[in-house]
């Protein structure tokens, strides 16, 4: 506890990255500045092995070590017969969390495409959760106490580093738009591209909303085109172009060109499309930025507040202060620790939920 209080003297020491080795991992010789206005300036810098990078690797190692073991355990249970497929203990808890993410978070949004994205979304959720929980363990203080203060800052919250959360957001950004282009590619190869409107009309004629879901799709499957479809090579070239072409709405595009006025509508549509594409592009960049900032800010804020409250204990000198304010500090820290535990789960859930919404907007036919 004394080491925690000592560290709490500087609240930011819990959240700032600390170099664990003096020698940098590599040097980045990039000198990039915005050409017109002073928006950004990326200067050459050294990249070090920090405590946040260490904890991110520890989180990844836990995932790589635990979940293959869990998978082999389920395979052994399945080999023993249906009566053995009953998880117990910690495995039951993990399965309950996975089922909740799949059935209550992802399936209502992605519907029949759910299983395609579950490996990515499960990995995202558990990696963020493990990093959040590891940040609640005072590893740096424990190691510092065992080594007499010679070794410090070995712990920390990896998701409290903006570069870590930006990396997660970047991977999500690539997944969103790669999946959207891949969906167009599949439809081009199958010959079903552009035929989703008829399926939407069938839903409207039956008076069903979006929530009618899989039951209706199983009973009334979407109509398929009789077109032969494109070859994989042609579809691979067309898919990203069509994805960008449909990234912004076409508000003036006529169904067919039958006269000079239709040509004017096409010109007006392309002009408006370019403006909307710029706005949609900004929105596409804002989404991963919001994911990174939300996770980073929430994880940093909790540790800073907790460390600031602990810092009050360093100012206590009299017995009366220690018996009144000191008790309040301990109770407040315990309550905030419980709140941080809730936030650790909540932020992993929010990140995956928003990622699911963004992926669904990308792969849905009406996009």
C-alpha cells in the first residue's frame, strides 16, 4: 500500500508510458508537415519498449495461450458425446460471455453475416477486456516493493495508451471497409449485385420491419439474379470502385437516360456525389478516431482519479486526519475500483458494439 501511495504522489505516473530499456527499438526518420496550414507536423523520433507495449504483449499472450486450450477442451468434450458438452466453472463463464456477444450484440445487427465476423469481434472484445483488467492489477507497485524500488513501472493499462487504442481502431477501420468491398465482390461473382431492392420491397409488402430478422429470411429468401456473374478477376477490379461509388448516396441519378434533362441530372448527381463523398469520407475517419479516443479517455480517467484520491493520503499528518479523511479515502478508492471494474467490461462491450454497427453499415446491401 505504501508503494501505491508513493506512486499516487504523481497521478500521471500511472497512465504515462515509461521506457523499460534505454536503447530504442528503432528510429523513425519521418519528417512530414502539412503543406498549407499547420495541422500536423510528424518529426523524426525514436520508438522505445514501454510498459504499455509490454502489457499489450502480455494480453495477447494470454489470449493465445488460453483460448486454444479452451478450444481443445471443447473438442475433447464433443468427442465424449452430447452429454459431455456441458461447460462448467470458468469455461461456463467464458461461454456465457461469448454467447451474449454473439446473440445479443452482433446477431441483431449482422443477422446472417454474424458468424463471418465473430472471430474478429470476439478477439477484439477479449483482448480489450484483458488489457483493461491487467491495468487494474498493481504489477508495477508489487514488483517495485519486491525489488526495493529498483524496478518500477512494469505494469500499466495498455488501453490507456492512445497509440494502442489507435492501433485497435485502425484494424477495425481496415476490417470495416475491406469487408464492404469484399461483400460487393461476392455479389458480383454470384450475379446478385444490385438486386437487394426487390428483397426490401418484399419486406415492405409483408409489413415487416428490420427486426423480423432471420425467421423471415428463412421463410422468404432473397431473390437471386439469373445473371452469370463476373469472373473473380473482373470482380476484384470492380468491387473497390463500386464500393467507393456507392459510399455516398446518388440523389439525382435517373433510373435511365432518355433525354437532355437526364444528362443534366447525371451531371448534378456526380457533383453532389463528390460533395457527399467528401463528407462520408470524413465520417469514415471520425468513426475509428472516436473508437480510439473513447477507450483511451475512459481508461486514463479512472486511473487518474483513483491516483489523485490516493494522493490525499500523503497529505495526512495528524491522527484525527488519518482516522477521518484516511478512512474516507480508503472507502472511496474501494468504490472507484469497483466502478473501474465495471468500466473495464463496459468499454470492451462499447468498442465491439460500435464496431459491429460500422461493419453492418459497410456490408449491408443498402449501403
